[in-house]
C-alpha cells in the first residue's frame, strides 16, 4: 500500500510539472523507472516496494499523457 501511495504521489507531481511537454515527462519517467528497478535489484527478492512504485508511476503517467489534469484522479483510482 505504501509503495502504491508513494507512486501515486510522485506520479501526480511529475505530471503536474510537465503538463505541456511530453518529451521531458517521458525522460523523467524513464529515469525514475530505471532508478526504481535498480533499487529493487539491490534490495533483493523480499522487497518489491520500488518495483510496485515504478509500475504505479508508469501506469498513471503513460495513461494520462494526453490529459495530465486527470492524473491525480487516475492515481487515486489505482
């Protein structure tokens, strides 16, 4: 639950920062997903929080890339 909530919060923040530009949004999203995958790999198999966090961010931001004003409602629904 905490990882999903953290991912939803970060997703709303990132989509709010890059509402008019898709390129930088995807660049930041790619960097964040890479960081989360690295963090999940270093923590071992018992800690899936970073992987769940990056999945939430990717789902919310990519689904709402054309309508960033709905990112928060999508994150809450997730």
